[in-house]
């Protein structure tokens, strides 16, 4: 079976690029070793998650040491999981790459421009907070309203914060506050340029800029802050969206669906047995000029699949790093956007299923609501049903939220690296509603006793190689225990039983090493390999999208040398944009084979669905 492009892996970057190539008229085959979409960004049921963990801890038995699973086992280490899988396991969508999506950015733009937005849905992130102490969080001053409502900031601190937020939301490049301080650590910059005290400075650095360490430079961090501030208000008060059904895995499947609608061929659950380098086909036809340039004599890659009699052949390959051996590849430049640049670290991850909601009780809560909370709990227990006028505690329960642990905030935690926790509840369509416990109480009791199930996903970048090695569980257990102290209002007695998750998976995710730029001597070495993504929650989707676009244009440039057949039937050569962004002048007024945009105009049905965005 002959194709223009064979794509190996259905990760987000590969799926976006496959959809764009299909919509541009190329003949695409998309293959994945797994039986699900999404690759490293997949959204899995608990059964699939358990199988995923087991397959990456089992002894290797593949004939090829460079097989997909063998490569996965080198990148996913220190895996441990609970032995018992809880009920309703198929109703979970657990993300392997937890993420939040800025409302303004390349990913949302591609969702709308491609028409994939009609295949997915999102929920606004409810809150971002910083861990303060057991059971209590610190609010993040991310808007004017947050600053004005704060009860812990003095009037002077509010003025300083407002000045900084106005600075960060504008065009700060070249301003005197930043001049000569672009590489200064953000925390130091906030203290020196805006005289911010420690608490608001730490909240801005780790929960607004999402810095990982204290020495991250100011310019890229400020650029991220500006994007997030400008994202607020597009779809709601908060700047971030959380994808339904696990997030990026569902989005990747939407792009695959778009590719299939435009003629893409999909093969899942088939092991890639071999990838053979291009070799010219034997030409037995009479030797003339037409025969010498016939597509049948072009060098092609051959991809052999398990239980497939006929190999897939293609002019170029686009692949996840786990599918290709160290062969000559095409290097796609990484993004020059400072928002998306930065080092790639191994990340210790924890996925925990909890059967109690989390409460983000703010540290500035006055004393009175605590008494009101106790009265509310008494009402829930049926002891104060006759006094419905009793004051109720403010409801700080969260369904989708981010909790940030700055470096050094836990005695047993990292002193150099920040950890981020993404909470995904029933409202994100990622977890089912818990079973209702037997009770005798009021409607309010019913809402509490249904115990919404939720997913707690903890990420801790491992930036330092010094010190003794630790397992993923040893690294993350303190953060999980601290997070679970939020699983009850402050009014719950301190001697109550500690809350434990009903299912956990711990592991360390190592990014694939970036391939070195190849020395291309011929046009036959044409494997485009996806680069590893950043691990920051709000950057993953935008980074994957920008890299997908870079892969798309590289593929168009290569296929332009090989005269791909368009949907219109044209076999004219496609002229891609050169590095300077210019285009070769066409002799004719218009070229039906020319590609001048990442996404072509939507058809009528796609435009109607995109209008909702």
C-alpha cells in the first residue's frame, strides 16, 4: 500500500500533523502500536492504565531491542501501582500528560481553524492555589479582582501587585523595569523591580508563571504570564481550560478523526515489526525520460506491521521517537517562542484516584466561618435539621483546579523544584460520580454523600542528578499526603481517619533524547521525528501544536520535491515557503497545488461548528 506519508504514533504532535497533511490533500497512513489514541498524551481507563503500567515493567521479550515497547521501558521507570482496580474503572479517562490549555494560544487557534473543536469540549479551570499548610491554601493574585478581594495583602502591597500586573499584561520588552534584567531570576526581579514581599512573589513565580525552580530567568517567565493574563476573559474569568475526557488524549483523537474524514488510513494495535530505509524500486519498463521519473522508481520507506501481509510504503516517515532506531532523520527546529522554550527534565508522576472532594480553603479565611462550618457539618449529620436558618460555611470544594507546591514548602519534599497538582473531577468528564452511601439526611447531605470521585495528578520535575536516587513513590508520597489533607473542610476533627486514595500509579517519565541534526547527503533520509515536549501544565498543548506545524511544513517541503497528487488531481510540484518566508513566483496566476497555510479554509459544516468558539 503506497502513501505519501506514514505517521508512526498518535501522540498529539503526530496527530495534528497528520490531520493537517490529510486536509492538504496528501495520502496519509497513521499507525500506532497501542490500541488507543494519544501515545504519551493518551487518556486511559483504569483497566488500560493498569495494563499500560504492567507492560512497561514486564521483562522484554521482543525480538528487536529497538522495538516500541523496549524504548518505552527505558523512558518510563520506577513504575508501581495498586494491585486492586476500583469499580467503575471503565468510566475514568486518566491523562498520561496532565495539562491545562491557555484560552489564547496556538492550540486553541488550531482547534478552531481545523474544525476539530466540534469533536471536543472543555471546562474552565476553577482555581489555581498555592499550598500553605495542611488543609489550607494560599490564593493566587492573578487579576485585579483577586488583588482587591484579598484580605491578607496590605494596601501598599495591593498597589505594588496592581502595578506589576499592568506591567506584565503589556508590552514590557524594552521598558526600564526590565532593561538589563532579562536573565535575572524572576523571584529576584519581582522583589527588586516591584518590591513585592515573599508570599505574593512566590505565588506569582510558581502559580502564575509556573516556574519550576527559583533561578528561572525573567523574560520567558514574563512572556508566559502575559499570555495567561491575556487569556482571562475569552471564555470565562479564568485563563485556562481543562479538556473533557482526560484532555489531550481526547483532543489527539479528534485530530485523528479529522484526518480519517479527509482520507487518512488508521491502523491501531499492530506492532511495527520493521522500518526499512528507502531503496529505489526495480524499474523493468523501457528506459525513457518518463520512465526514469515514474513514481514507481522513487525511493520509498517500507513499514512492516505484525499480521499484515503487505508493507506500507511512503515517501517520508513522520514518527514518535520510540518508533525509530538511530537512523538519519530530519531535524525540525524547536520553537523559538520564549513561552515554549526551556530545558526538558525527567518528571516524577503520580496518578491517584480519590473518593472525596478536595476543598481549597483559603489561608485568609476569618475565624467566624469555621464555626459556621461546624454548624453546617452538624446539620449534615441530622443534628440541626430544625434550624435551617443556621449559617452555612462557604463552599470551597473544587472540581477542576491546580495546586502548586513551591520548593521547600514540605519537610520531605524537594527544596529546589516546584510540584504541580491537577485535580480533575466529575465536571471534567474524566471521573464518574461516586455511589451514594446510605444516609438519612437532607438534600445537602445527599450531595456530600455521593462522594464525587476524582483524579489527582502530581508532577515533579527532577532537575538535579545529585544525591541518592529515589523511587517515584518516595519522591511523590509527601505531596500526595499533603494534597489529601485538603479532602475535608477545616471543621472535620483532626483525629479523624487519614484519607487514603483508592488507586495509585507512580512512575518517572523520561523524555526521549533529541536526535542530533543529521548530515543529509541524499534526499532519501527523510524521517521527521517529533521533539520531546515541555512538562509544564499550561505549555504542553501549545508546544505540541507549534511543533506539529513545524513538522507539517518540513513534510510539505520534502513532498514538494516529489510532486504529490492533490485531491484536485493536479500533479504539479508544490512549492513550499523558504526559510525567509518568501515564495517562488508562479508563472500562472494561481496554482491549485500550492499550500500557503497550516489549515485550509473550513467547509460550511465546519464553519458552523467553529462559530461556537
